[in-house]
C-alpha cells in the first residue's frame, strides 16, 4: 500500500481508506521505499500552506511505501531525536524557510527539492537536551490541547443557553412576576382586535388613494367589501401560552413583503443600497458589505426602523429564516428578493418581539421544516401568511424584550471572549515551538555532550558507514586516524562548562 498526500497534510499520520492507496505492483522486500516506524515524511509538493509539512510514520513496518510527492527522513539514532526533528520541521521558522525556497508557477503546486530540504538549517542542541525539549513541548501542548477542547465545548453550551432563554421567554417564565404585579394590562386578544382594525384602516386608506389617483370618487362604501379578512391561526395543536397571551397569524399582525429581484427587467434607473441574505447574521445585520442596484419602486421597498428581516432562501436548513431587525442604519435602504420584510401593522406590536419569536423558530428548525425545496429552501411570503406568532400584551412585550436582549448580549459577549481566547490558544503551539528552538524552553545542563561533539561523532560514523551526515549513501571512505583521535578526545573530556563549546557553536 502507498500513502496519499492527505495522510500527512495535518502534520500527523492518518491511515484510513481515504489516505492510502492499494497497489498491485510487487515491491521487493529490500526496496528503499518501505517505511518503518520513526521515519519522518515531508510533503514535497502541495499548496503553499502545506508544502514542507512533516509527519512521523508510526504504522507497521514494510507495509506502506511513500509516493513521489513526499520525501523521507530517517533520523540517526543517538544523534537526532525523531520527535525533535519533526517538531523543528513543522516550526514557523522552518516552514518560512521552505516556503521561501519552494518553486512552482501559479498553475502548479509549489515544490521543494531534496537539496532544499537537506540545506534546511537545523538548530541542533545536545541530544539529551533534545529529549528534554520534546518532553517539555509535549507537556505544554497537552495543556494547550486540553484548553482548546474545553473552549471548543463552550459554544455549544452557550447555544443551548440561548435556546433556553428564548424558550423561557415564550413560556412566560421570565415575566411571571411582572404579570402578578400588573394584572390589569390589556389582554393580547384585545390587542389583536385593535391590530386587525388598524390593518383594515390602512387597506381602506390605500384603496381610496388608488381610486382618487384614477379620478374616481366612490359613491358609497360597497368598495370596502373587497377587503379580505386575514385567517385566524388554528391554535388547537400549538403550545399553551401564558394567561393574557394569544396566538395570531402573521398576516393578521404584520405586512409581509418580498424584496426586488436582481434581474434587469425589475431594475429602475435610480440606484439604492439594499440588504441581502448575506447581510443577515445570527447576531444581527452585518452591513460591512452593502451593494447597490436600481429599484423601480423604491418607496415600496424602503426599510424603516423596527422592520424585521428574514433570510427567505438558503441551501442550508440551519440558515433559512434567520432573522435580523432593522434600526435605520442606512438612509433610503431597500432589500433584495432573498429577504422577507415583516412590518407590524401597529406600533403596539414591536419589531423586537417578532424578531425574538422568529429567532426561536429559526434556531429550533421550525422554518426549515416548513420550507420545502430541493437544494434551496424557500419560505415565500405566501407560506408565511398564516405563520403562528405568540402575542403578548404590549407592555409585557416591551418588558420581556429588554430582559431577553440583556441576556443575549451577555451570551454574545462571552462568545467574543471565548473566540479571543481560542485565537490565543491557537497561537500557543507556535509560541511554544518558537521558544523551544530559541533555546528558551528548558534549562541547559552543563553535563550534556556539546552539539559540536555530537556532530563530529556523526561525521565519523557516517564516514565509517559509507554515508553522508544526512544519511545518503556514498562510496565507503574510512575515517582518518586524526578524525578518530579528535572525536575520542572530545568524548572523553571532563563535563566541565569550560570545556564545552560556546552556545553559538553548539547551534
């Protein structure tokens, strides 16, 4: 079997059906491509982010070979610790060096050659210090990994808390004491009657304006019979609401409007900024990238403070119906056909209340369950007409939205703190390696064999074994008596600091 490039891209060896490839060719048992535990594999070609990434092979011996997109390093035992060298190659300094040396055009993956890898300057401390450095790195990275795991678990808890806050809000739990202290507030059913009356009044006003624009003056009130009363919602299978609340259909309490399409036939000459689905986030509107287009009837599509905006369509079930509230951030701003605008008929139904109700529906997946479709899910204005909305007395709406929004702000602040901590933890491993290879991670031991002597022994052994100091085979060449004598003297020196090479020489 041969490894695929993806087996080492993460910096750790991953062996599974996606990262290995079975081969039919017969590979001789003594072939140099067989991997053995402790080999370091370096990516010879990949994107610039990954070229030069190294991983330690810890699979079974003589089972896997490596492809030509990788290079193998087999560290010399007792000279270079495998864990130390692997970490050094994956350090920021080494990666910066290798990326700078990588070659390749825009159409090809950057590549590094064996010569480039062999020329990589390696900061080599004494062997025993290498082991101490690796142990310290392992200790610190284990702590940072545990911190990361703990931080990674918190966002899910915050999300559960957000859902719990909304659930408690619409069960009436958060305003139970308030209702006891305010028993004489107008019930929601009376509020609904007033909202429906306001809805009809606005319709009549608009119809009368249309007739007068055409030069028609109605002789009687029969034209009012054309008004279509909105359907009342069937609450028989809906959750029970607190005393004084009631269920209402969305079209009973608010106007539902889809934005303008981007097709040329719908465009007007005057261009206006507009909100699209991409501007709606789980924390409100992100208006850092607002585009413009021509609107044929901008007055009809202008946004007003208090309008609630819904993500009308999405390819993701978790995104469809995501709400935000407009607070007048941009003057004369319209909205596109990927957004539904929900505008309450009466000021006694506040937009913040609807926004929280929609937020709960979106988080619970209620919108996704209602929005059929293949690929792209659509809410549509028609489907939303009879969407059930919990309606509380106006005063309770204001009280409850303040309480909930205060809790949500706290949740978002905690989320921001966690995100900042996660970024710091992510930088920890890089900082640990940087300190390690600056010689600042562990104290030096004056009894350690100097790295200069270590290198000299490596050269002697390489000469005797017929290999270069980097492990490549060459014509056997005996070590000279002078070299043997120098190494013998160096290794017998008393472990006194004055007999050690300066730190700069040992590096």
